[in-house]
């Protein structure tokens, strides 16, 4: 009994130390979030373009001129000139709605809600249909869950998009759910860091935040990432630490899109054969780091479920959210059971 009491005391202190570190970073070392992402109310926007033109005539460096309409603080429509291109690999080639990247000139953004944002990503459903919006909501929620866990994250904002699709001489109207993601340059500026554009082995990353990252990917059942080759991860240098920030969660078991598949990186398919199964992909660290992060997640459990509940009103199919909640529940059952934790995480740690 005495040894158990000591262990609980140590875990609580480790968790408190990490909490204090995170709060200190937020309160004393971070710059303010831009107005676009500071406000978390759903944002109404309108876009008009030809999907065919966007697919054919844009690439990583080529954009088309366009206009973005948005509702201002008075709930009136305003507009801003932008440049637009298609982005992504799988979704660009296989989805009806093309994922977008937006560029905004500093002079155009000045004095608007977009001030301070030169680039933005827009995440949209893959296909038309009832579940398309719900898949987007779950991916958006994944970003919000990580934002609750780690101070180093991408800011996002839910959007209600009126898409006027140009199809020859006619216009096809779509009303879809989506969300905006801030650019990595904004993340770096906000946390007083610098982006690292070269590959650095994960064992050189900060241990605490690396394990937080790996636990998160495990929690949502995402194998479509690699901290080793920087696939769906961005590196930042902050306070002499190398920190990897995750993004793109549509292939996760938590989102469970119709097209989600298990990644072939690290020979993962030999361990699991469907995205609703989990495979831990993190690297070896000191045991105390794992226990500290374990306790951090347990401390955030109530808030994580509250965040999911807050989005309930947006789901068209309540079963989609219920399934996602059950998936997260199964993660916490692993954390709360010593044997399951050892079998599913500790025994799966990568050593090289």
C-alpha cells in the first residue's frame, strides 16, 4: 500500500510539472493567435471556381486568382481577393471536393479578419453525401483534441462553406462543412519557434513532446504519419528543443473515412489490417516520460470527451460521433489498465 501511494504521488508530480511547463509557455512565451483563429465561432464563407480548372491548372507553385466571400462581425457579406490552388495527394486525385490552399497578399488582408494569415489550408469533405460532412467534423475534432493536449499545434476553425461550382455555363451550388488550418509559419511565429525543413531523427526530438505526439496518433488510431521521414509532421525548433507537430488525420480510425487504409510505413500492415485497430509507432524513451505522458492524457480525459460533446450539434448522423467516442474510450481503457498499457504501448516501442 505504501509503495502504491508513493507511485501515485510521483505520477501526480510529474503530471503537474508538465502542466506547469505548458502553462508557463502559453502565458509568457507565446504570441497572440490571429483574430481569424482566436474566434472559434463557425465562420461562413463562399467560394466560386471550376474544380476541373483547379485540378488541371494549379500545382505546388501555380495558383489561380479568385475571390473569397465571408461574413463579417455584423453578419454581412464582405470579400477579399485571394489566390487558390488544389493541394494534397490522395484527396486531390480521388475526391469530388478538392482540398485547397489559399494565399492572401498582406496588403489585401490588412484591416480584415484575415490579417496576419498569408496562407491557409481548407479541408473539405471527400465526396458528396450525408457522411462527408461528419468525416470532416471528426478530423476537425482530432485537431482540437491535440490542441487540448499540447501547446504546439495547428490552430483550426470550422467553416460553413457555400461552394459555387462553375460547370461550363451553369453553376452548381453546394453547402458543405469544412475547416481552416493555419500555416506552419504562423504556428512557428505564435510559439516563438523556427521551422526546420530538414529531416532529423526522432530520437533527437524533445522526449516529452515526442511521446505526447505518439500517444495522440495512437489514441486516434493513425498510422499515416512518420516522425522519421516527416510524413504529416512538421518540425519546429523552440527553446533549444526540436518538436514535431502533427497534421492530416483523415486516414485515422477515429475519423474512419470510407477510403482510410493502414499505412505501409514501418511494415505496419503486418501488425494490423484495418484503421480501427491501433499500432504504437513511438520511439524508446525513459520510462518516466511514458508515465508522465500517460498521466497527462488521463488528466485530460474529461476535457477530451467534453470537446467531442460540444460538436454534437453539427453532426448529421449521431452514430458517427458515438462511434468516435467509443473509439477514444477504448484508448483510455488501455491507459487505465497497467497490463494493457504495457502490452499495447510499452512492448511496442521502437528502439531504432
